[in-house]
């Protein structure tokens, strides 16, 4: 699935687009952290989590980049020397069940003036069995409340992501409604 020629075989710095937990817990070395956005994809709580925030018996929900719209997040610039280790780390973290497609897409850095770079990102594979699609708010609440996996409790993941979004001055109505419901039920 990896695009070996454009991800692995280069001596250039690597840009990574973060839209979920990588926003608040990148766990890799980077040279630069900037506000960024990607068009043609949107952040969606659309993946059943069987590893990090749930199990196959009690899945949680995690975010994916799904087609359509736009997504604001964080861009990280990784030094060329750290590129191989970072890509290996991200593959281990993001591809535990191969629910994402590893792709290079245009990312807009939202400084003044805006500039664009090519960035590594992880886009949901809609044909994967863990693709949940669009769920009702009640279904999301139920799944997130039950989810607990190797990386911890699912509500903690959703709440931390919303806080990271707020830190860059951004709100997403659906995720904020979900957090309100989660905090009422905890």
C-alpha cells in the first residue's frame, strides 16, 4: 500500500498532516509544527477501532480522513535524516489493521501567505471491514463510551482531539456535540 517512490526513497524533509491523535501526541521528532489544512478530505469518526481504542468484541471509534470537504489540522516537518524512522513509526502506529491508505496529498500551510507542500497522510480505506461510515450521534456515543484499547479509553481520545482542534482555533459541530454528550454520560 505504501508509495515507496514518494515516501521512502528520498533525501528530502517529510511533511506529515495530523488530524486526530497525531495533533496532540505525535511521538516523533519534527523540525516545524504549523497550522495546516487539506482539501478534498474531511475528518470523520468513521473507523471501528479494534486495537488502539477498542477491541473486535467491543470496538471503539477513531477518526479517519474521508472523501469530500476540507480538514484543518497540524502539519509537521520532519528532517530528511529522521524520515525513515518516522515513516516506520507511523506505519506501525497507523497501519495496525491496514484500515488506512498511506498517501501523499497537497497540504496547505495556513500562514501568511499560504503555501502548499506535499504531505504524508492516512486516508480511510472505505472497502475495509472497519470502515463504519456515517453513524448517528447516539451510535457514536455508545461506541466511544464502550471503547478501550491498547492506547487507552476511547472518550479520552475524542476529548483530547477536540481540545487540540480548539487550540488551533477550530470547532467542528459534530465532534463538539459528541464531546458534550460524552461528558454528560461519564
